[in-house]
């Protein structure tokens, strides 16, 4: 499924395990009589077409959920408008190139740089903050290593795939 124009993203885009993507608009679902009611803990009731369907929804992170009904389990990834826009820009692809370079996942403005040449970082450490669409995005290390060069400074405007930081 090709990405829609940025102004026409569905409220949520749900990607199933087989790669199928389904646009979900909670307002339209409610109009059609489909509702999801929280019972307790991970237990929910899905009301659809006059039927009550018990489901268990467990969050693994902000976007990944496992939805279970009886013995059937499905892991899904839910993308909101921001996630869909970042994906269109390639920001969901992580680090481009080899594991010695960190490139900008999107066009933006460098707000802060949190590392210097010679710093040792671990996977998940914050490297810099990039502002895009008035939102601050932490760019984190996708691998550990020693910083060999920092190619940006606060105030720099960068394009997608611009070289930001290199590692030894």
C-alpha cells in the first residue's frame, strides 16, 4: 500500500503480521456501531454488529500490540498521523548505511548535540535532538561505539540522509 498524501493520512494505520495495512478511523467505526470498551487490565469488549467479542490487548511498546481472541493471537503495529508522516520521510528506517554513520532520518533543524568526538555511546543513547514539524525528535544510537566525528552543530538545517555523526 503506498503512503497517502500527508494531508490525507487516516487517523490510524494498522499493519498486520502478513504486511496488510488497514486504515482505522475511530469516528467512522463509532458511527457504524463498532466500539471497544475497556473492562480491566488487558481485557476489552469489542462490540460489532450487535455482537460482544472479548479481546485481550497487550502493549509491547508505544506502537506494537498483541491482540488475542480465544486461541487466536495477532501482533499489530499501529501508526498514528505523526508515525505515518515520519515513515513517509523514511524516519522509521533507523540508521541508513553502514554501522559507522548516523544519517538524518528526515529534514529538520538540529536543536542540540549530546555527544562529542571521542565519546563512547551504547545502543539507545541520545545523540542529538532534531526538530521537524515543530516536534522534537531524539536521534538515538542504533549501535554502540566511539564517536569519531560530529558533522552538525545546534542551529544547522539538515536534509534527509544528511551525515550527522560517524563512529570508529
